[in-house]
């Protein structure tokens, strides 16, 4: 395999960094905005998480499934 000594284009988007496993399966809301009773009811937080790089371990208990 050859290597580049000086320049090379990017491989992949920087929006998917850091490429590592998720620390927890569910996301976590770290801060909520201050509640103002003068304003109508509204969405105060949106739970988002980075998709991918998680793993699942499960048992399948169906007849005919391999162990």
C-alpha cells in the first residue's frame, strides 16, 4: 500500500466526528431554559443524540432460532 507524503483529500464528513462508541444508549438533557409563566406553554427541551456506533446484546427466544 502506498502513502501520501504531503496532501490528501478528506475521507468522510466532519459532522460525524468523533467516531467512537456512544457513552450511553439514551441522550441526556444538560440544561433547560428558564420557565416564564407569562408566555404560553412551549417546547423547552429537545432530546437529540448521535445515531450509530451503539451495540445491542439480546436473546432471541423463537422456535427454530439458533443459539
